[in-house]
């Protein structure tokens, strides 16, 4: 099958979003904003890019089990048959964890409706974040133990209710705290409603934090063009708009000390110490005061951080994987690799092989963003690439 190349550029007009519920204004705190300059851009040749698999659906998220298996969530904008699929040992993609859980039906409380965020912990428990937007069902978090087969692996189910979620919620990404029994979730919502959700796995309690804070809201002054045209959507009343995405990409360091986050369509990446997120005595204003501007960022909905503190971005507008590094105090933005096959790159995940794995999902070619027509070209590539070496800026082959 011939691949289609994306011609993309970023222009300073208003950022777009993956959530389609309308336009949002960004209440920026000028005193808190930092002007990060990117004086140089480095890029690596495409021969370092290793295509390893082809997904059967447009992926929304990627997890890798301790045994090395790929599990992907199928993005709801592609109207997939299954919400989650796994590549089995025979090289065949199958419903995960089983067909029953991928078959919504009345009374089926475990049914997965529209999973995007997905991660796997070191014990083999796959955590699936179901936003429920396809069928307008209640959002939930499902943990499935892959070591217990296809039927008996239910580990934990947490249902989300108000005020942790809103009618506009569109739960997108999640990360696991490696040291504490907590999960952190991004909710881009309507942009102005965007927030981070904190989940206590021991008690099942959930809290919505940072709603209204500039660090989670989109920048309306930047827009995205892909395939030579603006990425736009239509509202329910038929108007063409540039939908804005609030907080989406999330990453946590290996010690669980810092959570990194930012709006999908925003110029800056932020961070906050996780101890403040877990403290129920702090109110929203107090938590907001703990947020630090960290670095610049491209339009992206996926980031990852390695043990050295290098932060990697799925650079949608640049058809690239970019990064910032402590080697230059995070002040310059670099391309790890830039390639025309990286069409809306996402799902950045480190595998057991030490390499960075990610996919190309062509999200802007779905009917939602393309006037009701699906012009995506499946299958969808899953790639891997060597991350930065232990010393220096330049990746090695």
C-alpha cells in the first residue's frame, strides 16, 4: 500500500483541539508566562526510524506489556469495531482483553466504549481510560491484569462522577505514579473547562484540579495546518470552527516526583511536584501556585520522559519526534527525527528494549476533521527509534 505523505506547517492563528465541543478562550496569566526561545533546530535523518508493526485501526494510545506485547486503544474518531486490541503471539490483532468487554450492551458494566489513554504497569496491569463519548456513557478507569487470562483479569474499576468530571469532559491521557498508588489524568474538556484529575487507587476517590488555570488551557492564537489545509471541525449547528484542546500530554519522571503536562495547543510545557497533587488539603488556587513553566513545546498530544530527564514530543505539525534536554537547560528544541511518514505521531512509550515506540494515526483525515469524509489510509504504522544516548545531544544508530 502506498503511503501518503503529510505536508504540514504551523501558522500563528489559534491552536486546534482533539475535542470537538466548541471554541474556548484562554485566560493567560502574563506574569506566569515565560518566553522560551528556540534558536536552533536539529534533526536526524529518517534512516533511524524503524517501522515494526501496522495497527488495524487508527490508534489513540499505546501500551507495552512487560512481555513486550503491543496493546493499542482504537481512537473513537475512526468509529472502530473494538475499543482496545492486542497483538497476540501469532501476530494477529485481537480484541483486548476479550470480545465481550468490547461489545457495549445494556447491563454490561465492563463494556469499553471509547478508550484513548492506556498504560501498563510493571506488574502487567493494563489501565484503560474510557471517556464514554461515543455512546454518552459514564467515563471510567478499568485496570486489567494480563497475567490472569482473558476472562478473570479484572483488577479494578473506578467510575467517574461529578464534580471530578463535567458534561464537557473528554478524558484523554493518563500516567501512573511509580511510587504512590495514584493515577493522573488529562481532561481537555472545552478548553476553558480543562483540568487534571487525580485518582487515589486505594480509596477510589477522584479530584478535579487546576480547572481555569492557564497551564491547562489552549492558546487560541496558534492554529495547525496539515495536508495543506487548516485542521477544522464543524459544530452541531454546522459552523466551521477551529476547536481548541486543553491539557492532553502527560508524563511523569521515574522517581514520581514531577508531573509534566501542557495544553495540546500551547507553547509551553509545565510541571508540578506530585506531592501537591496528592494533598487533599490544598485548594485549586494553592495547587495552581505550585505550577512551574518548564520549556517550550510544539502542538502535541503525547510526550515521554527518559531517565536522564530528556522530554520527547510527538510533534504533529512538524511530522517529527522532538525533544528538549537538560544538556542545554531545556532552552532549545531539537528534532530527534523528522519524516513524512510521521502523520500525527502519538502514543510515545518506552519499550523493554529501551527504545521509544510510537505510532502515526492520521487523525486529521477522519470524518470529524475532514468534512465527514474518511481519507485515512490504514493500516497505521507503529515505529520505534533509539532515544538520546547517555551523554550528548545526538542519537546513535
